[in-house]
């Protein structure tokens, strides 16, 4: 899932997802990806990647220079984001089969690996429900326990 350009999203990401002491999702949440591809397309946004992640993707793609070119990577301030094609698709979203698919799935950045269990999604039930308007995998399918939600939410690297 791309991060929104809006500063509000960055701000809410810093909020604790707890209400009082008990997290609103203490009983767990349902999520199963339907492979729709919505999270890798749509409105402009960022797919942040660390240098380590960039090198991993470059290796996966067989690049001998160990880095990604401008067609795949852009600099945003001090950080790097994967690029998008003009219709909003992530540059690595392939639409050559029955389903859209991530062409770098085994080495996708942490941001993609941890969706939808991000702090900003979990900051409130309203945020989670709102995210479900774009992601049909939210609130359906597999039940994830509190521990299974908190592990990706707190993950800093993979
Ligand atoms: S179901 Fe959600 S996570 Fe899966 S591809 Fe669609 S938007 Fe992305």
C-alpha cells in the first residue's frame, strides 16, 4: 500500500493506536488479501524503501550495479520511494495475468509487507474502516490475533 501524500497521514502515524490502556483491536482483526491490486495503484503516494531494501530489490532483478535506476526509484528529500507510472500503479505492479501481481513480491519493502497493520490504520477503528473502502481484504477472511497485528505494526526492518 502506498503512503498518502497528505501530511495528516504522517501525523496520525505518530499517534498511539490505543484507546486508554486497551487497544480497540485487542480482540484481533480480520484480513485476507484478495490480490485485487488496489493497494499498489490509485492515488499518488509513496512506497518508501531503505537502502538495504533497494539493494535487495536490485539483486532480485539481477542488476549488476546493485541499485535501482530512475525508472524504478526516486529521491524524496533524504528518503527513497519506488516510482509510479502515470496512472498511479506502482512501477512493480504487473498486470499481465488474471490478477495484478507484485513483480518483486519476495523482496517487497517493509511498508508493503506490513500492510494493513500500520500504526495509522490502527490509530482508530474509523481509520481501519476507512482503509477498508479501498482494500477489500480488510474485515474479511483470516482472523489475526493482537500479537499477530502488533508484530508487523512494530516491525522496523525485515
Ligand atoms: S485486498 Fe487489500 S492488500 Fe490485497 S491487493 Fe487488494 S488492496 Fe492490496
